[in-house]
C-alpha cells in the first residue's frame, strides 16, 4: 500500500507548487507509483497529492474536493480544472468522503484542500484508508 498527502507533495515530490499542471514528478516517486499501478496494488492519495496521479496516470479519476469554492471552503478549487486539463476526471466530493477509481485502484480524498473542522478531514482520510484496504 502507498499513502501520500500534504502540501510537501506539491513542493518536494513534484513541482506543482511552482508549475501547476506543467509540473514534473520526482523520478523515484513516478517509478514507485508506476510499479504499484503495474502490480495492481492500491494507492491512497489525499490533500494535493491526487495531482500526482493526474500527472502519472492519464485518464484516471481523482478528487481534491469541489470544482467551485463552495461557501469559501475550497479556496483551491481551480485544481479540479487543472486535473481535467491533464486528461483526468475530477470527481466532486465532500471533505468527509473519498473517491475510488476502481479501474486504477486509486483512492483519493481532499483533506486540507477544504477549510473544514479537523474531525471532518479525519473522517475523509478514514474513508480513504478503509477503501484502500478493501482493494488490498
């Protein structure tokens, strides 16, 4: 199983923080994700890290929450359109939910991409973990 998340992903594992959809993914991260995918092992990604899947697995389905800044809770909602521009499908989900791309065995949740109480973020990450374990 592999789980990735947090803003460090956008700064250290790829260049999304600076380059957005034109980012590059660290070669070791890319090869690790490719190896997990080829072995049909599940991958869990939260917060900004679903952009890694969007860069590495064209056509996959991921969520970073909503595609509109609903009630000011999703200040980075434009990330959803950047994911779509990469040829992937963004699935709108609430912070306490996750999305399962069964074909690619990728489970994603928005976590801190939503300005929400910690218990709601916790619930979303919990559903992601549960869904990854179901795919294992």
